[in-house]
C-alpha cells in the first residue's frame, strides 16, 4: 500500500505539506506572486496580483496559512489566544510554532503542564473541553495528570462530552448509539438518556450522521441519496469540499478528508488532522471494498394495469442510439446538475424501436410518483487479486423484497426468472463514482437490458436495447480526447442501466485503477503502545480503579489526590503520591508513627 503517515500531532500540518504536495500555489496574498508565480510576478501591470480581473483581497489572516507579512496564523481572528486578531503579533507568553494550530501558553495555566494548584492543563485557556479556563477539571471528563487533552470519562454516565456523540443509557451496539457513545450510521440521538431513532434522508433536515439533505433522491447535485456530500466538479476541475472523501491534487485547504464531517475520528469536521490519531493518505491501492450509491426506480410492466409501455413490451432487440452523446441538465423544466440521458429518437419512426417516445423515456431516471417507485441502495465492489474491484450479480434483482415497490404494494405480481424463482422485474438503476484520471483506467461492463456509461458527462459505452447479457470494455486512454480527460483531474463515471423484460437480469461492473486520494485514520489509543500524549495503553482501556481508561489516561487510582473510599479502592487517604512514610502510604493507607 502506498501511504504517507499523517500524525495527528504537533507537526502534522508541516509533515503533510512537505510530503504530499509539490508546490503550494495561492490565488492571492502569496507574497506578491500570483498562482504558481514567483514573488513580484503578479498579473497586474505593476506586478500586483489580480483575481477575476481586479486586485485580490490581502486579508488572509485566519486561513491557517502563514503569509509573508504574518507572524502567526492559528486559524482565527481572535485576540488573547496567542496569535493576535490581525495575525501580526505573537502575544506575550505564548508560542505559535505550528501554523494552523492553537498557540501554546509558555507559563501558567494553558502551558500543557499540570502545575501547582491546577487540576488539569490541556494547553489552552478555553472552557468546555474538559479543562476550564482556570485549569479545573470539568464534570464528565477525565484529564491526564501529566497534562494534555482531556477525554470523556465514561460512556453513558449521563453527560455527553468530548468525543461522545450520544448517550442513550446503555452500552449496546445496533440501537443508534454504539458502545463507545458514537452515532451509528443512519441514526440520530438528540437527547441524553433517550432512545435513538433513524434519520430520513430526503426530508430536507440535516441530522444525525447526515452530511447534507437536499430533499431529493437525485445524484450528482452535491448531496447523494445517502445524504453524503459529493464532489463538486466541472470538466475535471473541482472545488475542495470537506467530507466528500476526495483529496484534490495540489490542494492545501484540506489536511485530510475521510468522507464525513464528524470530528473526533482523526479528521475533523473542517478536514483538519486531530490529535491522538494516525492518518494515512491512500492514493494508489484500492480499498478492500468500494461502496457506490445507487438509485433504483421500479416500474409496472406493460400490458398490466398501470404498466409502462417501455417495459415488457418488446424483446430480443439490441438498439444503439437511444440516447444522445451528452447528458442533459434539464428535463421538463427541472434541473439535474449531474445530468440525465437525453432521448435521441425524436421525430423518428419508433415502430422498430424498443422505446415509445421522449415523454415515457424521461420517466426512466427521474422521480415520477404515479409511474415509478424510487429506492436508494448501494453497490459493493470487492477488491480482486489484480487490484481491480468488481460488482458481479448474474441474478440481479435488487428489488425482490424491498418495501415501497409496486410488488410490495400489490400493484404488480412477481414473474418467474429462468430458474422458476419469482422476481421483481422492470426497474432502472443509476450509479455514480468519482475518480482521479491517471491514464491507466479500464472499465468493463456486462448487463441486460440497456446499459449506458457516461464519463465526464459524455457517452462512453452504449449497450442500449432489450437484449440478453452484453459486454463492453473501455480503456479510457484510447478515448481521452473524445471524453475531454486530462491527467490529474477529477471526473465522474455514471452507469445507467435498465431491466425491461423477463426472464433474466445480470449486472457486472469492473473498475481498474479508478481511484482517488483519500484519508484513512485510526486512533493510537488502543494499540497497546504508549504514544505521545498518552499516559497508558493496555489495548482495552476499559477504565476502573487502577486501570487505564478511555483516551489512554489513568482512571481513579492511589496517588491521584482524590480519596476513593468505596470498593474496590477502599482508600483511607490519598495525598497525591505513592510514597511511604509521609502519613499516607503507597497503598493509600493511613500511617501511624
């Protein structure tokens, strides 16, 4: 695996910048040069930098990138935290060594060392993170005796703090709130101690694990039908979108992107590296599996009551040229940013065609509640020994037992396949996947009936018609010019499929070298190694008296300065040390002279 370690520690951003990106370029405020230009080589007649035909804004303070005129940049414009509001001054008594990270106080509360009367010291003077502005430990937290970041003391203690996303009153998995108090996919747990409930993607309310919710089940519009953020690209050029799972080439605005906007998992909600994790930028090897969102639309076959004339009407006929070579963005006045197949048979004789006109065809891949039923699912592509990943189902009937379909509503009866098994036929599917073009990609497909593959919104594979399984293989480099592909840019591959006739259905998609750079993080706490910032690590960290607890800090123990009189501790005293002959023994028993 070709990886670059990204340690979520003090020098993480500097390591990332030096190892992952060749030359940082800025559109403005880069010391006088334009994007990728040396200082003094701007676009203006006087060497100044121009943006959109006018001068660039020079106010870059707070962007986590220290410019030439800045003494520091801690990612904000606030006084009193070490870096002044204008980024011109490192405030007295502070150190701002790591760009984009909070400054560190040199002496007293906030310097990261537990001293004198302090109960904790987490390297800042901000309350609400376990250690207050006066270095007192806050309820529900456990702070290292040696100083450093605090962690939630206990899952389901009735206090939701720190890395905890929920507290539902138990330690069970599978009920929305996991045994470590993290939200499970597709759930919301807004109230401490209350039962969690599932979220509804498509209700226009962003909640729980949802990253977005635009109120529809369309793909390619920036928010997937699984309520996950999608890349925003035009002809290979993308805007950095935190949470879309894609690390753009030569972009420094994101230190990581793990495909979500949840903090305390190594990559923060703003795509910044977090302490206590090791993150890797994976850029060449495909993962063990790739999960691609897919939208199915279920139809009633013709000539049954309410049946669609394009389904179960004609058979045994391959037909090329049903769709145009470019996706259309607008259908019946509605905009589809990701595009849909555009019908190409207008004004032609349809007597020999497998379709029956534009109006009916446009219902194939759009929501039409009186005509189709929309179901959201996923395609799991498994990694093969040769590095490709494949989805292969020779009995492709994903809607057989799905609620909300016409069969489930008793509006259509299942029909037998070749093996005599009752099946839910008559549906379409739409699947999308983003990749960084490297010139080595190969796509293979087998399916029946219709299959159209679009890359960069242009038709790359046409297997239209009502037919048995047909195959096609596409080497992208041979059609790069036709598809408008440039190495190093991000493009979308879209597969539209239709199952229009009994008695068989198959679907096989193979992607070779279709990868993007992405971030995978794992916590160092729990690896049975005491890493920087950890007091202990026994691999379990379940807590309890004298044991290592969550966050790899010691739990209650003799010598912590807090008398634990109840079992199993039964301490008679605790003077904050484990030294004998000072009145309180090393086992926290009162000594009598």
